[in-house]
C-alpha cells in the first residue's frame, strides 16, 4: 500500500483547471520536498515538479505545485488533451530512509 | 543531459536471482551529488522504491525494508553503471523495473524493463 495518498482519478474538460492532492505525514511531506511525475502509457515516469513547486526546463507553466504541512497539490491550468496521463507524487521519508510514492491519479480529459 | 540505459532478462524463474544493469551517460556513478536508485512498478504495488547506492567519500547503500534480505545494489565504476540483484524471486516480484538518478528528486529515469517471474 502507498503511504502517500492520492485520489485514484480526476477529470476535466479542455481549458479547465484541475488539482490533484497528495497526503502524507510528518516524516515525509512535512519535512522533505515533494515531486510530481507524469506517466504516459508504456513510458517511464517523467519529472514534472520538483522541490515542491519548481518546474524542470521544458515543463509548461500550466503545471504548478504547492505544499502545506503534510499535504501537497498539483494544479494543471488550461487542461489539454495531451495532459491525459497518470500522475504520481513522491517524497523522501526520513523514518523509512527511502522514497515513497502516491498510488497515482489517472487524469482523464473529457 | 543524463541518460540511463537498462539491460537484463525479461523472464526469471521462481527462486532464481534477477540481475539488471543500468548504464549511465552524462553523469558519473561516483558523483558526490547523485544517488542511483532502483524502483519497480506493478498493478498490485504501484511504484515501489527498492534501494539506492551513492558515493560520499565512500560507498553507501540503502534498501527498502520489504526487500532488504534479498537485494544488493552495486556500483561499477569501470563501466559507469550500477546493478540490481534480487534473489529468491517469486511471481509477486513481477513488475516493470526502473533505474533512476536522484539529486534531491528522482530527476532521470531509465526506460524500464518488464520482468516476469514464471516457470
């Protein structure tokens, strides 16, 4: 079972704003940074957001991240059909001394 | 930019040992700023971190509790790569296995390799 909790699914229409939540605990999200990954079918996860709210070069500014306490969120503004994918949050856990992942959220663009 | 290229068998028999290799280009396995990880993904377990190795004046290794008794991750400085060995494989270990670099976040991933455990 994933220790970081995400909703299994989310959806929106083109142009809408969608948010995906990620809930953890004091040993992971609250004390370490959160990253977000986009996974298209048959491909490896791709880093989308790092250090809670930073975008790697090449990631559109439609994607943004935030964190408060033991929870984090990914927001996608101006939803596009190519955003349809699985999204995962991740954070280092200081108690387990390892990376933890969310269970993933399948985003559907209606 | 860094690229990770995985290699290894796609089919392993129960009780045997899985051996995968991840070749690094664009960075060094001996980097003082990176760690080299193995992660797997299956429908039942989702994304699961297995372990890592990194160099900070000496080599360190860390493993997930779930596989700690069965796993070894080793660097190979002569070939600039690192490997995963997971013994006593069972069908529950069937998954897509990824290698990944972390420099604070898991910023680069290998292409993934489906490993099926079956006789």
